[in-house]
C-alpha cells in the first residue's frame, strides 16, 4: 500500500472521533494494508449472491442494503453510514453476499481484504468489542424494521423512516433526506404509486417538500404526530 494512504488515514483518525473509536488500536501492519476508496452515488454496488474478498468500513456517505426476490423485487433492509461495516456477515468462509449494497450518496470507504480484517479482529480487543457491539445494533435494527414492515400501515412506516433518518444522520438543521419516491417504494416493498399517494398527503399537510432527489422535512413535530396517529390506527 502506498504511504499516502497511511498519512491520509492518520489525518482521518486525528479529525474524526467516530472513526478513531474503531481504529485507535489498529496495528500498523494492518493499517498499512488499507486502501481508501471514493465513489459517486450509484457507482459502488455489491450484488446479492456474489462473492467478494474485501471488507469495507464506511468513512462517509450513505449506502442502502437490500435483498432481491427471484422475481427481481427489491426489499430495503437498512441504511449504512459512518462506522458501519460492509461484508461482516460473510467474513468467515467463502460465502456469497446475502444482500446487495448500493451507494445512495457519494461515499468514502476504507477497504481491507478479509484475511487481514480477521487478523485485525484477533489482534485488537478494541475492534473486537466494537465489532460485536455494532453487529448487535445492526441485528436489532433489522429485527425492528421487520416488525414495523409487518405490523404498521404504509403511512406510518414512511413517516417513521423520515424521522429515523433525520435522527440518524444528525441533519436536524436542513431536515433533508436523500431519497425519491422510486427508492422509497423499494425500501417499503410497495409500488411507487402507493408511495406517491402518501407523499402527496404529507405535502398537502405542509409536512414535507419534494424535490427530484430529496425529501425536505418542513414540520418535524407534525410529522412525528402524523406517525403516532397512523400507528394507533393499525393497533
């Protein structure tokens, strides 16, 4: 690996506390084998059913995690952001990806081959603890999403998705979510027409504003109340 990557990674660790928490005890022999990759939105894709030899840590940006049915229907599972791993479920053994990964925004990723990542986990108790904790968090979110998708109405699910993404991204100032109705339909596993009907209702209520690539939350308090009312109707 080029020395430039080591210097760039060192700068990231100095300036980013979230990434420092993961890598603060990373052995130099592992650090020097890492590569930083940058991709534009939609440019980075890992396909369900294929085998990949690298593990990725998200440094910046957002990636969608999906599963696809045999008929080509995509179902949203989660959104990965800074500090999430890609490929952790397939890390041990030569397993194909159980889901697909796609960059929703421009992303910066830290790339390391599986063998080196496994070696790092064994050598670094800090990483081991972080890995176990975040894997449990991801599993919790996945189970929560499955319950929500099964038990609640589409309107409630869409409102909750907006609320969760505003809270997770920390973008409370501009209240902007990078998504359109087609992507939202994939997330909710419903038709785009059904999504557009709900978005139209929220827009007419003054809760959201719709652009080509974003949903802008105009009234978060009203959105939260709308989600609560929709959830109560399904109980």
